[in-house]
């Protein structure tokens, strides 16, 4: 799984994209509201881990997650 942090502009907030190994979009959620999307994916136990990575991830950088 890959994670990408996308910078918002003007009134559009910052978003996070989670993509699979074929780079298909798995989840797309606001940085400040990850719970609902991650719960749909069954990753509620990994929210703290994912958000700790997001905090330090630069915008536009793609990072491989091993979950």
C-alpha cells in the first residue's frame, strides 16, 4: 500500500490518498478526519500509526506502507 499527502488550496483542505500496489485508489480522506475512511478499510487499529507517518510526510511524496 502507498500513501500520498496532497496539499489543498484556498478553501480545499489537505488530503491523504491510500493506493494499492497497482496504484488504484483505496481511500481518499481529509488529514483532520481519517477515522471514517480507515474504518471502512478495516484499519481502525492502525489510525495512530498512519497519522504519525502523515504528520512527517512532505506533500507530494509517495511512501510505501507495509501494513
